[in-house]
C-alpha cells in the first residue's frame, strides 16, 4: 500500500480530529484549537531552503482549510533580510517571545562562517537567546543548523533532537541527545536534519496538528512526499 493511500485510510477510519491529537500528551494541540499559527524567524545569512520549504508546506495547508497561518518575523524593526545566496526577504513583523503563536520555526544558515552573518550571529546574541529560552508557550522547531541556536538557548539540553549531519557533533557537545533521524518530535521541541528536511518537518507538523488529510493534500500539490520516519519519544 502506498503511503498516501495509507494516510487517507487512516484519516477515514480514525477521523481527522483523532490524528490531530498526536501532539504531546499534556499540552493542547494547535489543531484542536482550530488553527495553526506559525512564525518563521529570518535573519541575515539564513539558508533560503530552510525558509521556503516550511513556508510552502504551511502556506498550502492554509489554502486548503484556512487553519494554518504563517508569518515571517525578524528581530528588531521590520525590514529586509538577505539570505545565504543573496535572496532578499521583506519582513514586516518583529519577533517577540510573547507573541500569540503555536509554532516558532528557527532555520539555519551560515554555519561554516563563524564570523559572518547566519546562526553564529544569533548564538552570540545573549539577549536574543534569553528571550528565545523563555518562549516556552509555543512549540519550538529547528531546521538544520537552526537547532544549534536552540541549543545555545538551552532548549535542547538532555533532549532528543537532530540537525545537519555536519553539525551533529557540535550539537552533542551541547549535551543534547542526538538522534539519527530526519525529523525528531519531542513534543514542544521538533527538529529536522539538513536543508530539505524542513519540508518534512513542516509536513509532519501539518499531519500532527491539522490531520493526515490536509498533509496528503499538501503533498499532492507539491508533488513531494514526506521522507523518512519521524522519531517520537515512546
């Protein structure tokens, strides 16, 4: 049986609401609240694919059922952000750790340039890390080397997570429990491996919070199916 057929049958037999309840025990699922409000944090040096992959998945989910809404945000005043390969993003919303949001996605980028724009600039920003560390009312998701930013904020210590294969040793050095999986779901902490795995992270969040039927519809539009098994805490 193909994966899409399996998901459709699962949705039909158990109901979308039941599948949407696959979130963390003890925390309310965004899907159960009737909407999925997502912010993607942008910064100079961000890896474009880490942003565009989740944005496309969540955008199409929103078009399908109106429940998903995604906003690009940045630190400081609204303005322009330049990605790793020169793509310019106009960001109209300032990020706040107190924002009413269900999921905050932190992408990676620029990890090889210790003194250049990218995640290292975030890691050196102690005020930002302090604010990120207290944004615990939302699910925090890291894509690729964005997970190292979460680690610097103390969000991954002792917890299962993953990142780009070239940065896994650095993540382990931050006392994270590194899992060899494309997407790792530890409830209010969801992480993904390198670059294109941001697509898979976003598809998993759609499945978990909004139901398999919506995720299958997004896959059909994108002509892309989620890769790999999602590791979840037993």
